[in-house]
């Protein structure tokens, strides 16, 4: 996989974005038709979101295509600049972030494997918002270094999972922003919560850090609009009582409500190629 990423980066950096998207779509369709396991996992997940069975295959195909576009833009970080942001990105709710920034109050930006979460972080960093991310390491060290190098290229601080707790608390206490993925638990220590009426385990990290530091929790999503364009959306911070023994449960429950809204609206941009509901 590492060499495919290297090849993909070489290709997209040598071609216009429009042409790169056309090539990415071809690879996406090959992936869709020849990877039965991934295709069935996506269809399984969509069954909980999209009621009409006849629509799911079409949406599933778009998931693969949009994921290929996501990688294309991730590979093009060296071409990312203010001109790209001005032309291709619209903002919604950015005033909530500016307000927190002026107060010097740290915030957990809680997102999901939706849209182009990597590019959303890159845009924030390039706009001058100090951003750190906790990224799950890839099994292949070379692939892991490749992804982290791309993130650091745009000014994002990558926090290794081994130092996640101590470093994340430090970031928030300094009034900076910490981005976390909140839809899937990889630590096996998440909280059981109903998403679309079925149980899944939701990561506790964001709720834990917020309760520990008093940081705001802001749901944030970077979604694709009309193929080449994006919208960076910040919801209002989640209201919670830091002193309550149920603060973590309160934060997670409120985040799940927001998550369901976005999964329902953008099911073709949710990139989970494993079965979500067990």
C-alpha cells in the first residue's frame, strides 16, 4: 500500500486536479467492483442510514469515488495555498472558533471519518489556527511516516498515541485546538451508545479531555459540495456540566445526535470500510 500512496502522490502532483480526479475515479471503481469485502462492509453500514435498498448500491459506489477524491486532495498538500482555500472552500460557523480563540480557550474539534477530515485540518492550520491531531498509527511504519509528513507539511502537530493523554491535555490547557475522530472506537474502551437505534462503541477521548481541562467540544465537519468544492462547518459547542459525574456521557450523547444528522445528510462521504454495527 505504501508504494501505491507514493505512486498516487507522484501522479496527482504532475497533473491538474481535474485530470487527477478522473484517474482517481477509475481506481475507485476498480476498488468497488473487485473488493467484495469492502463493498459489502459499506453496504452493510448504509443499511442503517439509507432506508431504500435500491439506493444503497449507488451511494456505496459514491463512497468509493469520494474516498479516492479525498486521497487525491491529501496527496496535493504541497499545492495547497490561500488561493485554493478562497476558490474552493466555504465556511459555516467559523465565528464560534474565532470566539474561542479570542478567549484563549482550548477546544476539542470532534469530527468523523466523513468528507475530507484530513484536508479540513490542513485548511484550519493554514488559516493560522494552532491545531494538533491524535492520529491512529498505520501498521506499516513507512505509510505512517508518509501520512504524518503530509500533515506536518501544512503545520499540523501530530500527537503519537503513546503520548496522547499527556500531550492532548497540554494542548488544550494552552488554549489550542485538538482534532479527534469521534465516530469509531479503536481503543476498546469506548462508551456503548445507540447510533441509529443500534449499539456501537463511541470513543471517550473528547469527553475525557473536555472534563479534565474544561475545554469546549465543537463538532466540526469538512464535507464535499459539488465534487470540487468543500464546506468547513463548525457546530455550536456542546453544552455540558463539567462538575457533573455524568459529564462524559452527556458530551458523547450530544455528539452522537450531531453525528447522526451528518451521516444522514452525507452518507456517500462516510469512509468506513469495516462493519460499524456488530
